[in-house]
C-alpha cells in the first residue's frame, strides 16, 4: 500500500507543489543533465524545482506527462529525493539515467547496462533494520519494457547486477577475498541501492539505466561534457518506457 502523503509538500529539499510531478520521472544524478533532457526531449517542460539547484521539470513526451529531476551523487542524496518523490509527491515510476564504470572486460564505453539488482558497499538498506540482508532489485515491469525498447531501437544492452558504492575514489585495498567482477557485477555507480530500497518501501517501480562512461579494466574514459549531453540512447530508452506506462 502506498504511503503517499501530499500534505508534506513542499519539502526542505523540493519547492514543487503537490501535483507538480508526473507519475513517471527520469532521475539523472547531474541537475544539468536534467535540464538538457527537459530542453531537448520534453514538450512544454516547466521548471518545478530549483531548491539547492537540484533542477526538476515536468513536460510531456509523445503526449505522456513525464518529469525529470537531478538527484545528486551517492545513496544519501538519492535517498532524500527518491523518498520525497515517492512518499510526498506520489511518483510511481522512477527511472535513474546515469553513468557507470565498467567492471568487466566485456562491458565497454557507451554500452547500455540495465541494473537488475544493486549490490552495495553502503549501509543504506541496513537502516531499514530488517532481520537480514535486503536484496535491492529493479521493477520487472520497467526492466522488461526497457529491454523491449532497446531491442526495438536495435541498441545492444546488458542486464545484470551493478554495484552502488559509497566511494568514488577508493583507496588501494589488499588482495583478499572475492572481487565484485568475479561475481558477475557489470558496473559500478553510486545511487541505485537507495533508489531500489526506497521504491520497495514506498510500493513504487524503479529501474536504473546506465551508460558506461569509463572502464575500471581498460582505463578508457569519456569527458564530463560528453556525460552531460551525449549519452542519448539511455534517455530515449527511458522515455520509451515512460511512454508505455
């Protein structure tokens, strides 16, 4: 059962009013990518949030109401925005569109990766105080639609586990135990575990669609400008999903 309570809007982090957000939202980490998506893909996009410069917009795509808003970096930031969107603004479908680092040799720059599950080094899911370890997983409905959209556009994609890390600059670690890649984890990012946990708690649908921006294996990397404006395949797939909801 949804815990949606519109009486708690606006919030300390979001100046939007109840009803300003569509039921489906795209969530890039970078608020400037949210601005880019709104200006280049949504019709009649209206700016609904500027608090902390975490820009949020609502418009339409193929006649369907769709919102887009930045979330910042890391599980705590994603945790705040996704929790409020679900529980205070009534958003039902949350699609993260972000970048990630490849963790295996067969995942390459600009590949699309759909996060079926999110392993994590964060204790964010633990804060729900469950009597065990929670498995952070995507909505099958959104995942299936994303796969169908990618296939219709003839875009190659990978589906599997990703890692939500609390650290971007990891210190050298001694070689001990099993690494993530050996367990089939495809890529690392920083937000999906919080998104998937909050979606489960709020009875919402969530999916992470990633573009590989760099490789931890080969050292290849894209520029910050490319990450902001050129990773359009994942945006089009996400909007195809939004159109069908």
